[in-house]
C-alpha cells in the first residue's frame, strides 16, 4: 500500500523535538495494536513500514499444510493460493491485511496511538535532558503560583519551585527571570510530563552561585569545604586554597565586596560569611563565629564534641546572632556544639 506520511513525520519531528525514527517506531507499534483487532486468532503480526518511500504492509505468516489445525499459524493450500498462485505445501505464505482495512487502521493509528507515543517520547526526552543536570543552576521564567508553589518555565518545560525551597523574600511577577538549582527529576505518571523540582534554599544552590561569580572557585584554586545556610538570613562558607599567594577570603569577597554582594543580592540580602577552613577544631570554631571577635575557644568534652567560646561582652549578641542563628550555623559548620561565654 502506498501512503504519503513522510512529510508529516518530518514536521512532527521538528515541532516536538523528537527524532523521526522514534515516531516511525511508534507508528509501527500502533499499527500492530490496531491490526490485532483484525487478526483475532493470536497471529504473529509483522509491519513493513518505509515512510520515506511511501511503502506500508501489515501481514502475518502462515505455513501451508494439508489440514490446518492452528489457524493462527497454518493455512490450507487452496487458501494460500488465493494469496500466492505459486504457493506449495510446506512453504510459508504472507497474508496481507486487506488494503481497505489497512487504510482505516492507519488513519486510526495516526489519530490516536501515534499522538500518545509521540507524547511519551517527548516526556522521555525531557527526562533525559534534565536528569543528568541534577545540582545545576538553571534560569527560567516565572509563570504562576499554585498552593504556595511557584511554576517556572525552563527551556519550554514547566518546573516547580516548592514553597519549602523558596527564600522568605522571594516574590515574583509574571515574566520575571528566576535562577534556581535542580534538586530532583522524577519520571511522570503515564501521560504526564516528568516533574522537575527546583530549589533556591539548598547549600548546593549557594555553592553553584559562588562558582559562577568567583573564577578561583570555578577553576579549583579555591575549594569549598563546607556550606551551611539559614536560607534568606545567613550562610557560612568554609574555603581553602593550597596556593600561598592567594587569599581565599579576599578573593571570594572581591574588590569592595563586589563578588559576595552580587550573590547576597540574588539571595534576597542573605548575609554570607566566608571563613578559612581548618583541621584544628578550635581554630575552625573561632573562625566560624565570624563576624564576632572571639578571644579563645576551649574544648569541654571531646567525646561529646562540645566546646566553649569566650567573647568580649560587646561581641556577645553578635556571636550568638539574631534568634541564635550565628552560633547555630557555626555549630553546624564545625560539627561541634558551641557554648558562648562572655569574658569576665
């Protein structure tokens, strides 16, 4: 049977971003499904489809025997010769689906099953495009909010920014550009697109922002050892370098604070403390309590990992921080529980 669908396949391929071979495979599968309503005896159905040449056949193969006992796989010589005049006993004959039936099936497949298969291929492409990008920062356009969640269009695909992954100050208008990191890509249920979950509240998002803004981090001259955050309020980043002539804190902050201010602005004014990582717990804790000045840090119990930081009286509130955030983050960063004690 001659059909003219190649141009349609090429157009679908271009519009949906799916390679033609995927669409051709979908059509072949859908033709088998539709043809099974005609071949009702459990026959093995074959499809010969060469759309670029306009050729289409749907057929089953049957062995020619004297007395057929399995109508799905066997055929009498008399019936076989109605399909092929040269047929002989013991040979195999191909029984084509009648052209009028094939025409109806092809039209039905094009309208129903093919559309679904192409949609499935699109969904698989979306999953394949985004799953390898876990942790990356993407930029999208804010489209709407629903149930406290924001929906962002990223490369013609809808991604969700859940309420728990937003910053307290995040307020977007339709059309605003939004940057966030991909934290999850889940395959969608049948007929649904994969779900891409974004975050602006994870340490990974801050880590990627630092790499984008600070070439020394992107190039590996400065390493990020630890990051902790209270999203939208304060973050602490421990950095390290093996280069003697590189100041890791100064490089991260930038001239007149330009680099760190740009990142803080992206995070809605979140304060970012850059400190030097140290293998020495007390030295590390002393730095982690920045911006407070600390006189000394003493280990109280190594087993319980508790220590005490002694600070000048005028540094007490700064060391503790608003609602205890500064000392809490310092404890999270170092892995030690830190008690603050004013100097006598």
